[in-house]
C-alpha cells in the first residue's frame, strides 16, 4: 500500500479534481496483483478502517509517503476517505470476478 500511494498519489502530481473512479480501479488492479487472493478481504477491511479513522496508523504512514497531510485538512480528508473507499469497492469486485 505504501508503494502504491508513494508512486501514484504524491503531492505534486495528485489529481485533486479526479477522476477518482479511474484511479481507484487502477489501484485496485495493481494491489490485487500484489496480494494473495485470500488477503484481498483483509486489504478491503484495512482500507475501510482507514476511511473511517483519520488517526489510523496507516493513514499517518501514507501521509509520510505521499507528502500530503490527508488527515489535517477536512477537504483533503474527504478526498482520501472517498478514494480509499472507492479502492476498497473496486478490490471487492475483483474478488468476485
């Protein structure tokens, strides 16, 4: 997850206006290829936990990796929560396909 966010969601290149569905789908595909099929459900759970908790330790780690203070600004937080929720949904659908 750190690699994914560090490569595709860094501060200077983040597409604040979207298209988040496309980015989320692409992230889900890459992440699904990195984990065992049995681990996808745990990854989905982690993403949803992060979306609901701006103080989650992984959120802090991703802030360090991306150089974006996702949890400090309400607008950034909403984008982050929406993004990881979309990634989780896309991952869930890859699990059933």
